[in-house]
């Protein structure tokens, strides 16, 4: 089945020379997509495998506790991360150095850990539940530092380096969680094992390869500014990225608001069931994210230099997302019950009808994600916060109304409503961006030239 040809480079290889950095040769869009698909595919399946391990070796309550930790930490981390990886990867004008992005990410990660601690205190969580939430927060903080290094590689279209990191991280995480759960049966110790694995990979593969790339860079006519002077760029960078941080928070709430209501209304076990159903979306999401991450730097350049190529690439991405969503819904309709029973336990198969609605919401979400990626590439950042706020309000209202009446099916409908609002709003902003042109998008940024360097 053909979903269009989003991987075609309308300008040809020579037209991209302006974006290349001496000593760092970018890969083609097809190669980057292939590498990213493999890397995110293995990593996504490994994360899914961790949920399966918890369901097999533990109970629905343990799955629900893990999902609660993620649901509480994810919005905080998404807010404080400021989506610096995306901002860095689409920084076609080289406004900030890698050191700026790294310093800001270290600061915001520390803030995230403090906020997670505050949530634990204010939420009056006690014992192993509180410690598990803090451990999940620590794991996400370590992951966020690796993420900003991924932004460096993505900016220079070397997503093969990201893929190898994920290929190491995913199976190692799954093996550690399985071994610890098998030996101790403790979710807390299993999450602490993830923190250890991710820290070791950050300090070895990620850091060493980032330094190697930075040493190979040779900006023409640019000299690295003293480190003490570059701190003046951090407030400007934070202000530029703040709208995307708010967007990250609201986007995370779109996914997690139904989980809060499910946990409050139906209990921890029901949350475990819904989290397991929602994770079936991972197969499609990892493909969408792989393609979006591969296309983002090129979309940014096309928007500035060739609007026609920008429109063609966006249209190709939309065709791909539509086809992927249809396949997901058809699979849920035909083999959903068997899939849930085989992956988790027979008790999960009772919710096969909910899986169909989850995949329908995911299909709308695939289209919305591609359009949001195009908005970011066009540097229309501030328009995203109101859009995601509207989607979050829709999700909250729908969750409070539908979940008490229709249970887990209502949670899936709430997710779908939020994704539909996001899709329609992103389509409107992209139409405005294309008509206005690159000058409008540039107004969202702060012009500042700096070389990459530690």
C-alpha cells in the first residue's frame, strides 16, 4: 500500500550544501528515517516490553502505579525541557550554541526534580509509591540530558547516532527491569535500575560521541565565545523556547488527563488496564516520531528557502499518517482481542472494544503530530501554546464527563476529542504560515549567531 512519497528530496542533494557543516556530513532523509525507525522502533518496543513485564510478573496495580509515576512526572519534565531538542534541531540560522542548550537543559532538569518532589509532598504520597515517583523523575531527568545531545545530532542530520544510542538503551533497560523484577518483585528497585542504566549510557556513548562531533566542527569565520559570556544567552533561549515548554506540558496533559480521572474514578487497577491499552499506540507513534524527527531540519530549511518544497513534504507526511492510522484501526478491529490476551493477560482482552477507539484517536493524532512538526519548522512557536491549551481543556472536560459514564471507553473518546482539536488548529496555523511566508516565522525567534561548542 502506498501512502505517498514523503521521503523525496525536491531540491536534490546539492541544494542542501548551505546547511552542511565542514567535517560533519549529513545523511539523506531516507537514511535518517531508516535509522530513526529502527532505533525508535527497538526502543519503543523495549518500553512496551517493560510494561508487559510488569503485567506478567506483577499485577494490574503495579502497572497502574508505574503509569501513575509517569503521568505525574511527564507533564513536569515536558514543561521544563522546553522542547530544546526541537528548537536546536530547527535552528537553521545557528542562533545559539550547543553549550547554551546543554547548560539550560541541566538547569531545567534540576528544577524538574524539585517540582516532582513538591508534587509528592503536596499529593501526600507515602512509602514505596512516593519513592517510585521520585525514581521515575530521576530517570526522566537523566533521559532529558541525553535528549539535548540528540538535538545536536539531529540538527546535523546524523540520526544514526541517535538510533545506536536507542538501540543500546532500549534492550538494556528491558533486561535490567526484567532481571530486577524477577529477583525482587519490587517496582521501586526496577525503576532505580533504569536510572543506573540510562546514566551509564549518558556518560559513555552519548557524551563521547557528542564531544567527537563538536571537535570535528569548524565554523567558518566563527570563534567560540568564552563560556562565562555565553550564560547571557540563556534567558533569551529560555524565553524563545518557553512556548514550546508550555506546549509540552499541555501535550502531556492531553495524554495524562484521562489517566488522572481513571485513577480517581475507577482505581489503580483500571488505570493499569487503560495504560496497557494506550501503549499499543506505541507502534504507530514510533513511526510518526521517526519520520517527523528526520524531516524537521529539512522542513525548516524548505520553509525559508523553498515554500513549494515545504508544502510538498508536509502533504507527503500527512498521506503517510493517514495510511498508518487506517492500518491501526483495522488491526484493532480484527485481532485486538487476541493481541491484548497474548501481550498481557486474558483479563485485558475484555477491553478490546476500547482498543478500537484508542487506535482511532491515535490515527487523528498522527496527522496532528505531523502538522505540529511543520509549525515548529516554520518557527511559529507561540501559536502552539493556545492551541494545546484548547486541546487540554477539551480533554479535561471530556474526561470528567465521559469517564464516569462510559469508563475506559470514555477515556479513549476524551483522547480523540483532544487530538481532533489539535489537528484542526494545527491545520489552520500551517495555512497561515504558508501564506505569510518565512518572514512571519522568523519573528518568533531571537536572531543571535554563535558557534557550537562545549
